């Protein structure tokens, strides 16, 4: 086949006489296997999204806790400069 050529689409109703029963059975087996593979990939994608959301929530939680904890340190704010004595 050339670069721009495509195989023509098979219509099972029109081409029924040209397709053997074993080919049709094999097509059904391949279709079922492909459906099983797609379902497994969808389940994996959902688990990956859940894991990503949990990791993101953990990172944001640590970030905001750190900002909150650092904001509470006011030991330098209460530091009074020593009074100057006049001689």
C-alpha cells in the first residue's frame, strides 16, 4: 500500500459472501479483547487521576501549613530596642 492509500472499509452485510465464518469469529475475539483492554486502561486512568489529586492535596496542605506556621513566629516583632541613655 502507498503512503496515502487506505484499506477500504468492510461492510459485513454487503461483503458477507466474501468473508469466511472463521474470519468473522476471529474479528469478534479481537473486538472482545480490545474492549477488555480499553476497560482496563480506563480503570488505570481513574486510579492515576485519584492518586494525582491526593498527591496534589498533600502538597498544597504542606505548603499552606508551612505558610501558616511561619506567619506565627513573631519573636522578632516583639524585640524592643534598648533605650538610649543620655550622658
